[in-house]
């Protein structure tokens, strides 16, 4: 162990194994954005899915973390991380490739799309949890923050450019073809891990094997009991709650408050775009720093459970926030009128997103300058 500065500015790209991992992950992130667009597009246009069916498909794509996250965290902490990453990529590749394969042979039904979405969701949880423990194995301590920042940068670029790429692919080769492209993108990620030479140590052999519920409880206890990790987790959950509520209220504001469907309120659009950009631009910075803090503060054999516990809580607040945003907009519109009511709902949702700030300040996370960071494995 040695001390490292919190920003952790290093030269992650100087580490060959990280370069491979980052390149593969970047390609896969773009593929993910293609799938987010192509899967419901195929369901709606090719299979005639209605609102309910599309909602079910969306639920299948997001349900795994809140339902299985704690179990996956305990499971991943028991096994090697590299094989988990590769298996997760290969399974997701085959799941998405099954759609164009069936299109060629016969016809795809909504049931198959539901299965593909659910399988991809489950193995995305495995990949996400395992990658949090795998990255510290690739990078020396001072380069860990730099590696997290580069992965977050790739994620942000993919989130911005991915939908445009998805639209082009769907227009060129169809939604089924676009999902084939997403499937192949997972192979790039698998190769990035599989061609690396970094040692992938197994879980500690001398650690007593306990029931899953006991190991899950240990992860929850660490998140709840560690002052900094608890504050970061609660603040992120409240942020997601408020931002999800804001997203719902913002859509209602655009279509109802500004009347965009009737081409009214166009001068307000630049302000709306600015609101979205300012509200989102800091997210990669937050994610990169939180990941580095968690990886530095938590023993490696517990990282899977801690990551899964935090993410399960954080993601569970998103659907709750989406419902609350609609409810707040409805109630305030009835009291104050549509335009003013939804505007106040937007303000309230934004306020909820920062309610975790007092806890962050109380944790004194802003005073951290030196962290224990791990050396590159020999």
C-alpha cells in the first residue's frame, strides 16, 4: 500500500491491459446505446407493440439490478473476475444475435424480445459488479482514478453519439441488423479482457465459505456503516430520485407547459436544452470519483458486494422518482395551472436531487486528500 492523491491523475493508457479493456468497453458502450434504441423500435414497428408491451420490455431491461444485485455481488466476490466479464459479454452477444438469426429463419415474437432483454439485464449486472473489482487489478493506485475517468468519458460520449448512430444503423440495416451490431460489440469487450495478461487472483481460499445471506448482509453493513460510503450512496440515490422525477416533469413541461406539439413556446427551448446539459455534464465527474473512492476504501474481496449494494439502492430510486415526477406535476397543475404548476414541479424535483448534500458535508468527504491505494499486482 502507498498513499495517493485523491484526484489520482495518472497515465492509465500506459498500462497495456487497461488499453485493451478500455477500447473493448468503449465499443461495447456504443453497442449498448444502439440496443436501447433498436430493441423497442423493433418491438413497436415490426411487432406492433403497444404502450403496455413496450413498458414491459423496458422493465425487463432494467429489473435485474434491484432484484438480483445483492445476490450477484456476493456471488462475484467468490469467483475470479476476468471469466465473469468474458462470460457476461459472450452471453449478451449470443442473446442479441439470436434476434437477427430468428428473423432469417422464421419470425420473432415479443416473448423472445422479453427474454433477450431480461438475459442482457442479468448479465449486465454481473459485468458491472465484476468490473468494479477487476479495474483495481489492472491499474496501479495512482492510475486508478485516471482509468475510471476515461471509462466515464467513453460512457458520456456513447450516451451523446450513440442514439444518432443507432438511428443511422436502423435506417441502413434495420432494427434487427442494428441489434446484430450490438451483439458483435460485446465480442470486442470480451477480447479486451481475454487478451490481457493481468493476474486474476481467486477469492481468498482461507476465507470461510458462509451462506449467501450472510455475505450479502456483510456488504449491506459496510455500506450502511462506513461514513463516506454511506453518504455517497444515499446522496446518489436521492440524486437519481430527483433527476428521474425531473425527467418526467420535463417531458410534461415540454409537451404541455410549452405546447411543443402546437409549435408554441419555441423561444424557451434553448433554456430547456441548457437545463438538460447543465444537469447532466457533472455526472461523469461524480461517477469517476465515487468509483475511485469506493475502490480505494473497500477491501478488494468485498468490492462486489459493496458495489452491488450501492447500485441496487441507487437504481431502485429511479422508477420511484419517475412516478413522483408525474404525480407532482399533476397535483401542482391542478392547483396552479399547467404552465406554472409543472414549472414548480421541475423546481421541486431539482431540489430533491440535492437533498443529499448535507450528508455529504457531514461525512467530510470534501476534506479527503490522501487515500490508501493498491499497487499493481506483481
